[in-house]
């Protein structure tokens, strides 16, 4: 007889919904009745899903049974990761919110805990930089192009015990891109800073729709535009999307080029 779930939660990401049940176990993950490796054959997707278990050192503590609906592979991996994270939060008293959270605020409930400390001033940031205690620093400068996070990186990057985790797309030419591509040093505040810290990435946190979701949205147009321009994304991905739009929808589509000028006409 199946063990009664300790907790049941729901995770959502893009068009995907994951209903998660956590039970005491040995780390087995089952999705829609299929084994983990079978449902997510790529190592990247499995890493995204298992991240909450890895971070809390509970990979061999619980079994995960999930029901998945909607979306593509990236969205489903992100939804399942969110569902597992919420389940673990429910089981950890220190991560629970002190009072009920309003529906419109539930998306940020994971950060509404006593563990979260807002660093609002430059002085507080300097104190954090000089601190030698363990901490997770969350920065809004996701590509490490500027801001106070650069002071934290100056201190964190040379130390091998640290991890710098990028949770979204890193544009070409940014420090974030240099770091995820294996740079052994980066330029910060006019000096070369050695990179000895572990550099990791988590692509599922991107807020941009994937090609499947974009095509689903475009199919709802009552009439196609006279011309469609792809203005975002890596060159290879932009070309692939342009080809999909042309092949599947029959639209005139092209990838915008640097300094290219086009004449737009209003269609009545």
C-alpha cells in the first residue's frame, strides 16, 4: 500500500502545471506514471527539477510523485521544480510564512521568511561584502553588468568554496556570459578578478516564452501581419524560429539585422 503523502503542492511555469506529492522514500521521482529519466531524457532538465532536493540535501529522503499537464519541456521542468520547492518549504517550519499570504502575493511567498534580509543601503551592502558568514546573495542584475553585485562578485569569485548561480539568459558581451562560458578571470572595477568559484546556471527561470508557446500565441491572430520580425534571441535560435513561423504558419518572417531599416505601412 502506498505511503500517505507528507504534503501536496502545485507548481506552475509558463503553460505547465505540476501537481506534486512528497512521500518519505529514497529519492525516486515519477511523472505521469513514468520514471524520471524516461520523462526528462536530458541531464539539463533533470538538474533543474532536482535542484530543490539537492540544495536541501534531501535527494534520498523523499519520493516525488507528480502529475504534469501542458507546456513544453522547459516549462514542465520549471513547474515541477517549483512544486517540489513549495513542498519542501511546507515541510520546513523555518521556511513557512508567519501569517496567511494573500492570493496575489503567493508567487513571492517563498521569500517571505525570517531568513530573508533586505539589503537596502550601500552601507549594508558593504557590511555584507565584509562578512565571512554563510549567505545567499540575490541580485537583480542578472547578467552582472553593474550595480552593487559587482562588489560581491569581487569577493566571491576568487574563493573556491563559493557558487555563483545565473538563473536566466546571459547576453553576449556581458560578464554573466563570460562566466558561464568558462572565463578564468573577469574585469571588474578596472581590475582582473580571478574566477575560482563554482559557476552554475539555471535556464528554467527565464520569463520568455519558448517557440512552442510563441507559435500557439501567433495562431490566435485573426489575420497574419504583412511581415513578422524576430528581434530577440541568439542568432541560431532566431533563425530557427523564423523558419518555424514560415513553415508552420505560412507567414512572411525574417530576423532583424543590426542597423537595418524597414518601411512600415499601416494596413487598413
